C-alpha cells in the first residue's frame, strides 16, 4: 500500500462537539463506557459522524447477520483495506462481545485458512466485494450462495462495506491512534 501523508485532527469532547455530535458521543460513552478515538475525531464533521453512527447501528440491527458474522464481515473488509485501527478494534469486539472463536479472528488477521465453511465463504465474499469494488463475478456470488447465504445477505454485506468504507478511509487519512482498550489486539499486517 502506498503511504500517504497522515493528517491529524483534534478530538472533540461532549463539551466541544456540536449538538448532534455531542449527543452521539454521549451515547457512545453511555453504551461503551468510553469514547473511542475514532468517534472523538470523526466528531469534527457531523455529516460523517452521524452517517457512520446511523449506518453502524442499522447494520448491527437489520443486516440479517449474527454478531459473529458481523465481526467477520467488518474484519474481512478492514483487512482488505489495511485499516490498523479497525482490525484492532473489531478483533477486540470479536473476542469480548461477539465471541467469535479466536482461531477465526486470527485467520482473518493473518490471512490464513478459515476452517468453518460458512464463515470462510462470508469472509471471502466480504473481501472479494472490497477488492473488486462491488463487482463480484457470478462464480463469487454462487460460491457465497452455495455456502447457505442468500441474496439478502449480499445486500447486508454491501451495507457492511458502506460502514467500513467510512471508518477505514477516515482512519487512513487521519491516522487514528488505537485506543488503550483495544491494545491487546493491535494488528501487525502479515507479509
């Protein structure tokens, strides 16, 4: 990946953010017990932060995937986009909240084989959709469907791509530091 000049922004707080972003930061603190660095910095632009938070919430609630499958989608997209921050944060969430088996999370992180056939198909399709920029082949689609997923699940993966594109691209440009809470799962890119 080409290295670009990294920008930085001062993080916003509940007190310094505008009314919409302040409310979103309050909700994050209440729900998570913390305000992640990405959220605090995203709060510099209400349109981005509000769109991200709404998309993230509706993906979690309405995309048609289990919490384990959601993390597999997010991790697979973040892997393809080489997003250190999201790989670390979603590995932590996968371990602590979604209870994704560590061997699956680690396989995604290390670009090694996922043994579970259905999870492998989900990870592969999410990665294909990312690196082919939403242009899967018929074979890619059929492999995903043959694993037990549906056309509706394709739509759900597209929703996940929207969410992760916002966060991955933001983190690339603004070099978001990984929160201490996620430091146990800092991602080292495999060769």
